[in-house]
C-alpha cells in the first residue's frame, strides 16, 4: 500500500536504527505523546530493537484514557433517559464507576457505535422523536468533525441533537508533564495526527521554555525510528528545537479550514483529565452561542463525584512515571476483560499495548 | 419454480404455526427446492445411510446484514457447517436446516436465501434432509436466523488431531485473510464505506478431501479461522498443544483493498473473520509440496505458508513484524472495535 509499505520496510528501518546506535553515547528518555505511537512501537517490536540507552516513555495521548470517569457515568445516565447515545468504538469498554457503555447497552441502553459524528446527525434526522447525543471525546484530531456535526445539525435545524464534550489538547498536557519537578523526560515525539490539524507553531515556545527537542513524528515504524533518531541527534548535540519528521502529513500552519471550524464551535476551557486531574485551559468547551448543542446543559447533568478505583495507577502511567508492567495489578487483577482503569481497554492505552503485544514480558 | 403467487409478500406468524400456512410455505418453497428421497420420506426427521463413525457439527447463523457483497446468510449457513465437518477430517454428506424467521421478512428475500442454500449445498455435495421453520413476532428476531447441522463420515486417510501437532510443523493458510469480516463491516450501519470487498464465503470440503487423499497423515490439524480470525485459531493451537507458534507478518496473503480498509478502520486483519479459508498445520517435511498442491487447487490458489510450530514460548503466538521486531499475538477479547484517532 502506497505510503504504508515503504514505512514498514525492514532495511530502511534497520538503517535508521543503526544510525541511532552510532550517535547515541548516553541514556536518554524520550516520550511519545500519542497512544497510537505507543501501540505502533510495541506492535512492531520496535522497543526491543532500540539501543538500550534509549528509553521510551509512554505519554498521555490516549483520548479515551483521559476522559473523566464521571463523563462515562453521565453518558450512561443519558441512555437510561432513553437517549440514543452515539460513540466512537474505543470508548465503549472503558469502565465508568458502575459499568461501561457496552454493559449499559446490554441492560437495554440504545448505544450506537459510529466512525463519524456526522452519522449521529443522520440518526437525529431520521429519529425526530428521539434525542440523539454524540459522545465527543478526543484530542485536536477529532475536534473538527465533532464541530462540523454541530454546524450541520444547526444548518438542518435539528433540535434533538447535542454533544457530550470532553475534548482535550496536547500542548497543555506536555506543559503539565514538563513542569513537574520530577520530570525526567529529555525529548518528545510530537503526535503527527494532532499536528496535521493544528500545525506545530504552538510547540516552539514549549521547546524553548523547557530546553527540550520536539520531533513531530508519524506512526509507522520507519517514522518512529526517524523521529527517535532526530531527537537523539539533537540531544547528543545539545540543541533543542521543533522538527517535523512527518512532512507528508504535517505543515507548520496545519489544516486551516479544520482549525476555523474548531474555533467557530469551541473555545478553550479548563478540563479534567482522568488519572491526572484538572489542567487549566487544556480542552475545548462549546461556545455560548452553541450551548443548545451541549448535552450536559440540555439534560442538566450533574457530576456524581464518584472516585476512581484506587488500585489503578492510570495517572502515573499516563504521565510516563510508571510503565504498565510496573503496576502490581497488570495482567493479574487488571486485564482487558476486567479492567481496573481505562489504559487497559482503550485501543491506544499503554497497558492494552503491553498486554496485547509485548513479547518480552 | 421460485415464485408461486399463492404466498403472501411477507412471512407471517402463521407460517410458523404448524398449520396450513406452514405446510404451504414448506411445499411451495422448501420441499420444491430441496427435493430428494430423504425429504420425500416425510418423516419428522430423516433416515440416512452412514457406515462407521459419524462426524457431526452444528452452527447457528445470525449475520447482519443478511445480504452482503459476495453472499448471503443462506450460503453462509451451508458453508459454515460443511467446513466445520471438513475441518474434523470429515466428508460432509447431509445437512439439517432450521429457520427462525422474524415476521415481516419479505417472501422474496426468503426465496433468495433458500435458493442460495440449494446452490451452495449442491456445490458442496451435501443434501438437505430435515429441517424446521419457526416464525417470531416482529422485533423479537433480526429478519432471519438459520441453524444447520452437518453429518458425514471421517475421511479414510485423515489423521487430524491436536496431538499430532509437533515442533517443525508449518502453518499454511489457503487464501487471503480478513475478506468476510471487512465485507460485512463495510455494510454495517454507521460504518458504511464504499468498497468492492467481497466475502470469501465458500465450501472447503473438496479442498480438504483432496488434501487428505494426497497427503493423509501429513495434515496434522485443520481449522477454519472464522470468528476471532487467524489469531484466534493460532492462539488455540498454541494453548492446546502447549507449543509455540511463530507467524511472519510479511507472509500473510491479504487483498490490498481489505488491507486498506483495515488500516482505515483501525482493525488488525489477523482478528477479522474469514468464511472461505482454512488454516492447516502440516508436517514440515511435506509443507512445500502441500503448499504447491493447494496453490494448484481452485480453493487455494493464493495459499501461503505464514509460520511454524516451535518449541520456544509454549502456549504463545509470536508475530515477527515487517521490521524484524517481535510481538505477542493474544486472542481477541470481545468484539474488535475501531480506534478513534
């Protein structure tokens, strides 16, 4: 497949791995932001092929993992009210305080698993007598389509469509991690898909403030090897700047049309991150002029304040302080079938990646 | 022969009542289509000739949508059970056929399905000898569910058993993987996407028959990787044999469209269902000859050797990735779901 097979090529990847080996002189800790990158690293067995000096730290870029548990409870409460709840498939197995969306479906809830929020708008159009809510989670990547669904519903005059928003942003999360005095991360691989939308201008100040190289990186093994190589090269030279490895998808200014749609519907607001806590100005909330599409407001949802399972160390996993297999419950009490927390069931969760793919554990 | 005006446009509850309308439905559609001496006995069941040990397998079919690119629930119900009997090393001969129909199913749809069953059964060389029809209220089913049970005799040269799987055996697949699952997914509500992907649903009993005839005891184990895909089958083999399975990512045959659809939807083709390929664990010494034979067979032209049975990592399946890395392949938990970004 064009643009895929060439980035999964054995010789090309091994060549870059050899280059890393040549330049590396001391241990470095590099964090890949995105859960998709974590999965690719583990799935392709890349972690075992890197020189032992390079330690990959898995970041918080799993949208499902950082969606607050309370929001899942609220989504389940909506289903109990007879609402058609539409969600990306990733979200449906993540445990709420009592059950997951999938378990709520088994108890009679009307859950529809979709690939696009525009499908949810169609469902609202075809079911005028029912309320339809789309569970709008994700990083900057899913924001444009979610915003577009609101614009489309507005254009069609649909009053039975709304979204339950839990949008989070990458740069504030990076700052949150870097400002921790215990942070030992030397370099970042930036999330390629997020930057395809947002560009990478906002990463320059972070790189400068924290003296840290940031390499915007793709998701295939060759991309990741190259991203790591460029980060190591900077670290060995003692430089720090933003580089773009993922040029085939990412430009400095990003996708301006998508950004315009996001700005039209959303504004920046504080967000709670599951396992991490509230990070100021770290997510999107609906603009006041679109508050009619805000499911939380429409259905007067009240957060339950229920606490997370105390055995789950998702926060430490998501901020890279712990690796999944360092958790005493990993693969024992906590498995994809009976997860204690979100990183074990999300398809981009670090714990799921280690559970499904890691051969060395 | 398939469109008698006597029947109403859609199936009604009374068609499952056991009364006159049931009789009409059976006479007009079922008996006419499948006529054979065993059905004509008009018993409550069928008396069929079989000697020696009997191979038996049963399966229920609930696929949605019932018509999909490359097939429908009817032929699937024949192939699924015929293939299960064949995977035991059996030669399937007779099938039972039971319908649970949701009231309101268009009669024309039912006719189409029955016709497909007939075509598939003929192609597989099996006869429908007994059956049942029930109708449930609207909303209590999903258009139509089908159960089939197949019986046959063990192939005289077959030696299929988990205990024959040994270190050095090779893992062969008879064709490209993941086509059925992706064909179905492409037509599911909320996931529709344009593609030409066709289900691979087909019978494999003739291929199995020919393999056993020619290679007999060198065929150690046969499985059809339906739900759970190739990963499910290999995990089962690793666990049950307590040996390791090594797979090579780059050797998997896969149609480029199927591969692209999996990429787009974030699905691993290794976990996607197949309905027309088999996975064979064969003696390492005969593997290349068996592979060439499969490639020369109508049902195995794109066969490939994808891995081997090893002593290392007993109970586990390890995949060698395209870049030379390794990863564990775990069995599927729940339904495979798409990623979101």
